[in-house]
């Protein structure tokens, strides 16, 4: 392979970021309680608490895992729980800057192994655009992670986000969508169902709202990557098509397209765990819309993500899926280690 193997679905809380919020959390809108055995985190503007997942901060273990997996580079995105969209805007900006600055520090220390993805304050389109411009010009970031949860009553088809989508299209930023929900249905609060069912559902709902709300029609050049092999989208796309043809609601805001064409505009990671599921996604969108993804370092990560790709994808297309497509979109600057410049 001439392109590096690039894992596009990875998360990090840089050690310097964790140190900063441990010592001055209040100034960033972060409340930390508990102790070394179990830290509990809450962000300003939210009542939701979550235990801190410490492997996110372990950079030495990360490099060892990459070597073991055969992964040359990771795209480092923040912990989706730290998206901070419900924070007051000033704190959301400051918290995003902290994440971007510290992720950039990890990338700069090992540019042959890492690429960065920004966190952006989607509370305000102008602020989010400004931070992306800074991350791109100062750090060379060409990606940003976008959480699907903006609060209990605001969604990604909000017209107030149109300037943001327009800017991201023009800047050619890869938007790495990731599900998140602070208010899962009561039926999903046990058995880890908020993740197993709720997360794929959240991704699916976000894309469906943007599709029927006309976002992908207004911004056809928007580059969006959906995790977990597209969540439920591959399995529900024919239901969406049937609804669009037989019910008035999906087209109530003027959407006139074919839902399957929207899927072919998107990118997807390969995190399906089984080759058969990945092959089904390929049947719909083709291998040219796929990028390797593992969800490192969580328990729900694929410990051997390359094997799933090689079992599902024709050998002639391994290079594109394992890194070529990601390198074309995300790399290109001297010293990034991708070989695409």
C-alpha cells in the first residue's frame, strides 16, 4: 500500500486537557467530582453527569494498540460527551478551544501517527465557523466532530445552522458525525441499550432530519461521515423511500429527492463488526464512500478493524478503504505522515 492505514473513528481526551480541567474546571464550565477510582464529570448548562473514561487520556497505550492493529495513523476527535453544545456560548467557545489546542499538541508531537479533528461550538454558527477557520489555519485540521445532540429540542436541520453547513462545504471540512443523547428513552436506560440501540438511532434520526429538511439538497458538497457503518440507515433506507412516496410528511418542507441518493453523498466508517453487514452497506453506497473506523479506545471498539474490511471488501479496493480516501480528504500538508502531499 502506498497510502497509510488511517483509522477515522477514534476519540481522545489529551492529557494536557484533562490536567487543565482537573485544576481549573470551573473556568471551562466543567465540574469534576469523585476520586481517582471514578471521576464524575458534568458540563455547565446540563444536568447530565458521566463517569470519566480514563483510557481516553492514555497516549502510550494508544500507540501500542495502533501498532498491534496495523494502523499507521489515527484521526483524533474528542470525547463526544465533551461536545459542550448545551454550555453557555462563551464557555462553549473556551472549552472547544481547549480541546482543539490540546489535540493539536498531541498531533504536533507525533505528526506521522495522528491527524486532528476539531470540536466546534454549534450553539452559534458564526462562532463555530471562526473556530474551524482557526483550527484549519493554525493547526492544519481538515475535520471536525459533530455530535447529534444539540439539546432536547434543537436538531441538526435547524435553519440557523445553514451558514455553518455552507462554510464547511466551502472549506472542504470532513464532518465526522457522532451520536450522542443525554435524554435516552426510558426503555434504553438499562442493558447498555442507550449505546447499542440509542446511538445508531441517533445517527439515523440526525441524517433523516437533515435529508427531509433539505440540508443535503441545499449543500450537496457537504462532506459528512457517519459512524458505526451508518447506524440504522442502511437497514431503514427503503422504509424512508416508501414513506417519501406514500406519506406527505417527509416532503412537507419541499424535499423532492430520492433518499438513497443522500446516502450516496455521505461517507461511512467500517465499524459493523461483521463482514456481511459491511457488504450490505457496500451494495448501497459502494466502497468509495467507506473509511476505516474502530471507535478506539472504548469497549465497543473493533479490536481488529482491518480484518473486517479485508473480509468484506474486494482486495483491489483495500487501499482506498483502509486509508486512501481518508488521506485524499484529510491530508496533504508536509509532515503529516500520510504521503498525500
